[in-house]
C-alpha cells in the first residue's frame, strides 16, 4: 500500500479548482462553494496531525469537503446534507466523483448523527437501492459501494462509460427521491 504525505503548500494550486467544482455542484452557489473550499483547507491544516496517509491527499480533502457540505445543509436546516452516507474509505482505490462519504478525522465537523440514526439511514438506503431497476442497482453498487473502476464495470457489463454515468446519475436521483420520501 502506498503511503501518502500531506503537502499543504500545493493545495491551492493542485486542488482548489477540483474542490470548487465539486462544492459548486453540491451547493449551486459559487460564493458558498468558495467558502466551503476555504473551510476545507483550514480544517485540513488543523487536522493534518490526524492524517494517516492511507488515502491520497485529494481524496482526503474531498472527504473533508463532503463533511463541510453536509454541515452547510445542516446549518440551513435542509435535508440534503443528511443524504450523504458514511462508509469506510477503501484505500485500495481512489475514485473520483464518489457520492458516498469516506470517513475522515475532522475535529471541525459537527458529529450530531447518532449510531441509531446512521443505522436507520443505512437500512433506508439499502431499501431504496433494492427498488432501483436491476442494472442501475448493479452499476451503482459496483461503482459507488464497491469502488470498481469505470473501465472494469464497462468491460464486465459490456456498456460504454457514458451509459455508466447516465445510469449512476439516474440511480442517485432516484435514491435521493426515495430517501426524501421514506427517511426524512
């Protein structure tokens, strides 16, 4: 396993655009997205001592940013932030665009979800995944839960990458609707 080392001096040059694009796609407001990226860098600096090097630096920063997005929605009393799911980071892969949140040590995060609430959310998600069309469910599970590469999934299911991402987008949209109806 490759151990990664933090290099905060390159964060802005290397990751700011990627983090901003990720944030703006989640909050649909450029100013809020900029603030969230700044908060992410600040939280990264504060929690650098907790970084174990298991994940790539960008992956670690994205995990912090995901928590910042969730915290943003919690602050404005929106249910969107609750829809992110906490799962253990699979250090054998680094996948871009994952919807599920990798766990990361972030002392700035508000950890207000109880174990019972997380368990209930997990069961609600599994129930919603089971209601997806079979191929959507399979593609979503392979990519997002199992962390398989786009190429491996496309080869295994004989589909092209565009088709894969359309199915994942549709699955995510359907899952959000399902969770909004059945869990929130």
